[in-house]
C-alpha cells in the first residue's frame, strides 16, 4: 500500500543511508523500519 508521508528536510538529509534510502517507522501500523524512502528519483 502506498500513501504520502511528510519528513522534515533536515531530518531527511541527516538520515539518508549509504545505499541511497531512508528507513522510517510506519506511522499507520508502527512497524519498525518498515517504510523505505528511495532518494534516487
């Protein structure tokens, strides 16, 4: 399932991993590191 999320810009820049992704906890189901945001567009 896809849905939009909001991330603070500076938090986003600080949390980018070396593989070009950012992992977050799901705000809907609270699963840890289940939301993966690709920084490669």
